[in-house]
């Protein structure tokens, strides 16, 4: 899981012509969920975001207070493009969690934030919508966070997972080949043969 944290004087989200959420002083969180993220990564990120010391204290000392210490607001925006892997100059998003899973995961993330802080101070955009995000960065202060699993992931393993996802997409797009049809027939004829099915994982999403 990856997050971009920006300290803001104000921020808002607009969908179409309608402003659906806004905050004053606080932080804006752009969150990218990967296909490998679990509850452990979610809980780690919630703790880090709420306890990140990006504000000054009453005496003016910098990097002393968190958003919770100051009782400021948090605006969260789902941002799957943070999971981008470049293929030359073309962005590829196969490492992002598929949409349906990601929506449930993101709602859980918001729920955990609200449980750990004040629910009325946690705002969010609209998952899956084409949004205009207006951020007035204060400083500017921008900090990138990664969950431990993301930060320590083996690049070779990530590449392997990515290739597996691409093969699934190609197989799903082409449909079963003649040889696979023949194998399926032979499996039906042979009770001892094992069978399995690939999950339907979609990664083609517009930002």
C-alpha cells in the first residue's frame, strides 16, 4: 500500500460540477492499494497517517504534532495510479488491487480511520469516479508512505505477479484455445484428472 500525504490549508473533491467533500486545515491522503495488501498493511497505514508529525506545536516547533494532536481534518482519495509500473513510457496498473476488492478494502480503511479518530473529521472522495481534487498544499509538505510489505517487496516477485496478471488478462480476452478445449474434454472423460479455475481479475481502469 502506498500513500501520498500532503499538509493542506484546504482541500476538496469535485465530481462533475458538484463538490462532494472538503476540509480546512489538515492532511490530504492519496491512497494506492496493491493486489497484495492485507488487513495488516491497512492497520499499519492508518496508524502512520494519524500519527505522522507534520504540524508545529504551540511554541512554533516544527514536526511536533500530528493531525490528531491538532484536531484537524483528513481528506482521503482513492488513487490506484500510485501502483503504476512503467513499461517504457506507458503506465501499467496490473499491480493495483482489482476494482471490486479495492472498493471493499478502501471502505474498510475509512472505517478504521474513523474508529481511531473522530468520524466527523474524516472525509473522502467518490471511489471509482472521475474526480477533480483541489489541494492547497501548506509548505509545501508532501510525504510518501509505504506499508512494510510494499517497501520490502522483492522486485523479482512483483514482476512475477505482474506477469501472472497479464497472462490471466490475455487468456480471458482470447477465450479458451482449441488445445484447452481438448484438455477440458479429456478431463471430463478422466475422473482422476484435477480441475481448477482462474479468478476474474480486471486491471483496465481509467484514472
